[in-house]
């Protein structure tokens, strides 16, 4: 029996924070069961998520990004487009696509905020791994 595989996509913007989601994910799901992919930013997540899900190689696809308010009101529509795109990718491919794409209300690039969000992304990565395992278990039970 081939081991269950997971795809983990991470956006490179704010990589020192976003990479922590992968660290948390790997606390629950083994590294040798996880294929990791990088994309430039959050907006590129849905397309690659859909492509990976369609391969049939993955039990679930997880996508991580930090979408911040850069002061030009762009973050709201980017966050919405990313999360909607991830949901659509999963529905089209019939594979769970889970989001760790977070949009904080008041992020500032200070040591304090970076430390808070690095820790938060570890937690969110673990939660994504737990969700991937649970949704896979539930879907397997549906087919017997």
C-alpha cells in the first residue's frame, strides 16, 4: 500500500512567518509524506492547489500565506480571491484544499508582531494537519 501523501504550498511573501505553518504541519504529518511547493505570493496559491489536487497523488492540499494590509486596501480582495479560489480548486478536483491563508487586521513588521505571527502560524499548521487527517478519514468512511 502506498503511503498517503499531502501537498503543502507556501507563499514566499513573509516567508519567515509563513514557513512556520509548514513546521507546525510537520509536527503532525511526517515530512516523508509531504511534498512542499513554493509560490511567489498568496494570489498564486489557488492555481497550483488546483493543479496539484487534480494529479490524484494527494490526500489533501494545504495552502499557506500571510496577506497583510499594505495601506492600499488591496489585502481585502486578495484574501477573498485566495480563499474563494482555494475552495473552488478543491471542489473542482474533488480533493480537500485547506487554507492557512491568514489576513491579520493589525500586522506591523515589528519584532513583536513577527514573533506573534510566527508562533500563530505553527499552531495553524498543526490545525491544518489535523483537519487534513480528519477530512480524509471521514471521506474514506463514506466510501466504505
